[in-house]
C-alpha cells in the first residue's frame, strides 16, 4: 500500500493524502481502453446526473387515526386539531421528529409542530367551528381572573367547569354566560348562587340561572352543606394551573 509506511497526525492530513492519490488514479490511462476513469465519468456519468433534492430526506411514520368529537386527533398522547368538518372521519397522519401532518382524501388538511407534552392540545383557530372561534380571544386564565373579581365561589364554579372539559375551550361559552349573569343580578347574588351551586354539585349555566331566577341563593345553607372549592383534589389542577 502506498501510504502504509507514512505517519499521519490528524484525520485531515490523512484525507488530504488520500485525495491526491485518488486524483492520480482517476487520471491514470486505461491499459486496454482509451481514456481514464476521469474522462469516462465526464463523458458518460456526469451528463446524466440530476440535481440533489431541494430538501434532505426526512424519515416519517404513517398511521391512521379517527378524528375525535372535539376535532382533534391523538398522536402519542398529544392532541392536534384538524378542520372540524372532519369529526368522526379517518385521517392519515405523517409523523416526523419535528412535525405532525394530517391528510384526508390525499390532501393535507393540517400541519403542526410535534409536541412532547402528553395530555395537552395543539389547536389552530381556523380549525374551529364559528361558535368556538368567537371565544378564541379568551383563555382559562382570563376567565378565572374575571371570576375572582366576583368572588372565590364564582372562581370555583368557573374552575370546576374548565377542569371537566378535555378541551377547556369547550367550556368557554358556559363560563361567559355565567359571568354575564352578574349584569342582570349583581355580583353579590352571583357569588351567593355559585356557593349554592358548588354545595349542590350543580355547576352549570342552567342551574345558576335557575337559582338566581327563583332567588334560591338567599336561602341559608346548612353548615354541613358548605362547599369545598374544587382546588385540592389530587386529580384537579386548580386555577393555579392556568397561570
């Protein structure tokens, strides 16, 4: 071997020596054919070469999933939105290390950055139905802060509703309706009604509207029926989760 008796002190030095020998070999004339390896490459192979792909190859996995009623698909424990019109339809998901793409009828309908947060949701506003988009400017934190201005029981009801939605946005309409009851009945009455609703486990807009309409919040609550605000159960995140 040409280089076996030479000593090299770096990989770069070795590669330089190999490159010189390789160039010499490629220009060495054939013994029985005209030309050299280099001239044969330039005449035959080089004209047939095409440009490299614009983007490097990315490994991807494909899987079929069904769209949930909340217009999200579950991929490795995280939920990604697709257009709401595809609820209950089956879509194909192309999964790479960085992205999640959803296809339906051979058309890409959604693309998201991949998330490693299990149990969370990644939602694009344009995928929401109109009724949900109208509340897109609201967040759980903002709703809870607004409720806290009325009182701890009102904040407890709002937290209760948000905690029981897989997708908190689905509870925004009910929360806004409850908070707006203070315009008609006053904050003090709403806070008292929320206290009774928590005691009865009836934290919904219809229940609170009924309590206020009938004046039931004025009735005394037995001491044993006073509510425990839903912020200490191990399975509940509580309002602090949203801050």
